[in-house]
C-alpha cells in the first residue's frame, strides 16, 4: 500500500505546508459535488499560480481533531482576540477527515 506521503514530492509537501487557499470537494449525494473552502491563505503576489489536486479515499477519525483545531487556530488567528472562539470549537465534538492519496495532479499557470 502506498503511504500518504510517498505520492507527494518534497516540493508538494512544502507547498501544502504553507498558508494557502484550498477547497475540499466531496462527490456523492443527489447534487453534483460542491467545493467547500478550507483554512488556507492566498499565494503571495508575484508567485506563479499552482495547485495540487489530490484524490483518494477518506476516513472519518474521532481522535486528534481538537489538537488539529488548536494548531490551525494558532496558525490563522490572533488567539489573543479569538480565545473564546477556539474554546467554543474545543467544547464541541469534532472529527478529522483523513485523505489517503490515490492520485496527485499538479497544475502550474
């Protein structure tokens, strides 16, 4: 079985490790897939546009979601002003959706 990182190059992992703008699209249901924004930021001005499209199976994991939420909040928010928002998130049951890559497509514009 292929590991999650073996299909992704070092450059892919560096790209995904940066604050970027991303979308999660899930197929199924009575309507066509609808992309949903996920927490990333835009590419810096002057850098060529590029993207990764990663497809594969997902699992819903009940462990680690609060740790992930805390890390993302620290990355994207000024926690001095949003501590109550983070506390509200952590007070709720959370899950993680884990993607196991089966195909990676790279695009540069």
